[in-house]
C-alpha cells in the first residue's frame, strides 16, 4: 500500500537525484588556469574577462574552500578554475602564520 509519506519521499529523492545530476554535469564555458586571472588584493578576488564584457570572479576564500567555478555576475556563463588545491591551501596557511608572527612582533 502506497502512503502519502512514501509519495512525498519518492518525490524528494527524485528531485534530489536530478539536482545532483545537473550539479555534477556542469557545462563550463572554458577552463582557465588561476595564473591567468588578475588578483585584487583589496577585495581578495580573482578576475578574468567574460565575453559579455563583465568579468568572471572567484574569491580567495572560495578557492581555499575548494570551489573551482568562477561565475560572471552579468550573464549565465561559468568557467572552471584550474589550480592545485593543496598547494593553494598550504600557501594560505603560510600567509596566515606570517601575519600572526608580524602581529606578535608588533605587540612586543
């Protein structure tokens, strides 16, 4: 006997599978190396020109979290950012340690 709860659960599971399918099957406009991006130190954001005239953008925090998709705020295009996640995370940790050392040195 099929209950209302089973129907709702089945609907939920099928929509979840569909969402994950499309999330995994992202179509990228291009794949771009992080070295080809311009970095804004004040905003801590990487930029790359978009064909629409605006710029793809991805923040340093997003990269540190493992995100590899840069989006354009003006259109629907998405590019895949190619970078070494482990090396990027290690570099960020090193920069944080250096900043902490400078703060300690300034206090003394």
